[in-house]
C-alpha cells in the first residue's frame, strides 16, 4: 500500500506564498501612504485607520461565527480592506460612518459572496461608493486645518489653478491615503519588487487615461494639465492597489490589458465629461463588473475545443 500514489485533478502548480504572506506585503506597501496621511492630517487620521481596521476584523469574525465557517481573520485580508477603506475616507468623517463602511465592505461585498476571492468588486471601493451615495456631504468635506474644502481636481475642473508639486508631495486636500503620489509610488514599487503585482494593469490604466486626457480634454498637449490629472485624486492609489486586486481583475495578460484600457477610458469619461472631478472608484467598480466578459473573450480555448493549432 505504501506505493499508492495520490491522484488529484489539475492544476498541479504550487506556490510558496500563502494568502497571509501576500497580505502582509500589501500592508507594508500601504504603510508609506498611510503614514504620510497621518503626518498630513494628524492623529484624527490614525483614529480613522484604527477604527476601520478593527471594525473590519470584528465584522469578519462575527460573520464567520454566525455562519459557522472557518475563521478567516488570520489571512490578513480584513486588515488590508480596513486600511484601504480608511485611506479612501476624508479625515473629518465621524466614527460611526467608518463602522458602517466597514460593515458594507466586509459583510455585503466580501463575505455574502463567499469571502476572499469570491467578491465581484473591490470591497473597499464598493464601500466608498456606497458611502458617497448615502452620505455625500460627509464624504466630500475635505476642509481640514490649512486645507480648503476643495480638492485640487475640483479646483482644476472649475478653472482654478493648482500646484502640481504639492499634489506630488501630498500637501493638499483629499482623502487620507490618496494625496501623496510619492508615497503611493513607493508602495507600488514594493508590490512590484515583492512579486505581488506586475505592471500590466497599472501601466495600461495610467497610459490609457493619459491618452484619453490628451485627446478629449480640449487642452491639447498641456503637460501641466495632464500632470495635475495624473497626480490628483485616487488615480495612483487605485492603479497600484485596487485595480490590481487578484479577485476582481482578469487572470490573463491579454485580459488585463483590455481591463486597463477600460479603466483608463472610464476614468477619463467621468473626470472630463462627468459632474464630479473624480471617477476612479466608479471606473474600477464598473470595470470589475466587466471582468467575466473580458475573461470570456481573452482566455485561450483548449486544444480540440475550437482553439487554434500551434
């Protein structure tokens, strides 16, 4: 009997990385932007981050207990969701709104659809969009200390002047984690260096958005305007950390390129032609909904089932 082999179905590829290790790398990559947000907005930002993370962990634990599922809080995904949600919130939001957002992200978007890997949209972004629709006044109040109530993108859309250097450094109004391009790019480099993501989605997203702005914004080759659009809002945070979510992006390289182009075009449409100066959150969520269709046309067919002969 010792010679009996274990028989299992494909695939037989194994990876050394566990979910917990991947989530740890994502958390480390998010730290530069999160720490800058705390530096920029003060201890209030830290409180929001703590409330969001703790709430997400508690709601996932409670859901697993109530439904008698295996406890999944130790894989780190609830921490990532809580951190991303907090980084997508203005610093002045009340604590109870953070708790509501955490509940929606974990229970409604993630756990009710089967948990990690089964959600059809990014939980943090799904929650942000829900909060913007439900509490628009609270979610668009960016006035804090020396920062005015308008974000640089809002100023730009209304014909005002912005300082691109400040947008790159992060000393501008905005959500806790989206203001500093430098901090976000540092985190993106960590993700790439540790093998968590590649550049297919991110690069295609950013390049297609830049092309859309140059072609349809009516500004010609205005590099100042283009730089402000690239540095402003949640574009960089979304491109590196949320559009690349394993569960909600296509699995093939061809599909990821199509997905990235769709992201760039939708973000451009929302920002240039829409009433709001932003658009990244809605662009990513709508593109998430198209992923099954993208995979249907991008996944190669098996040989003998309509696939081309090689």
